[in-house]
C-alpha cells in the first residue's frame, strides 16, 4: 500500500511542543491550504483545507524554533487515523499527518527565499540559503509568490 501526502500552506497556529517520557521531542499544529477554482457560473471560488499534523525528534525542535502562526511550510509525510474518547464519553476520530520531512518556505530578505529541509533521523538534513545554492535563478523564486496560499 502507498500512503504519502505532500502539502504546502500556512500554519494555522503556533507549534505546541512537548517532550515525551522517553525524551523524544514532539510537536503538533495544523496547516491550511487554499484551492482556487471557477464554478459552473464562472465565479471564482476558494476551498480551504485544514489538516492537523505531528512532528517528532529534531524536526519538532526546528518547527518550534523557526515557525509561528502564519509561517509557510511544505510538509511531506503519511496520513494516520487517530481515535479517542472525549470528555463527554463520545468516541471521536480524525485523520492527521505524521510529518517525515519539513521545509520552511518563509522569505529571508527581499529577493532570497530561505528553504530548510529537515527529515527524519534516517535521512540527511539539507539547508539551502540562496537560490544559487539550489541551482535556481531569482526568476523561479519570484514565480513562487504567485501560489495562492
């Protein structure tokens, strides 16, 4: 089976950070992304999707230290199904994203976009500070500003 989600958007709230009993760092928040389309009548409509996510290990610490509500991020991971019993005794459930790769997409200066990639411990960490470090021209970076989220 294949379970892979890649989503880019804005954080809807600040990162909630905890340290688990075994010493592992854990963080959670939510991301919002908007899809713009035209309906049958030719009117432009927007559809916003909200998705809760959780991050563990070093990525959780990076998220805590370098993001805040409204930060642009790209998340790569897998969907997990969570179930719990609420305080009133009713059974609740939801799907959320277990993040395996976090990329910070916020601007650094006027013409340079900072992209930091942090992956799970089994993968290496990549940090790119300028478009030329990534083999990109500033024209490509400017086109990213047209993304509708």
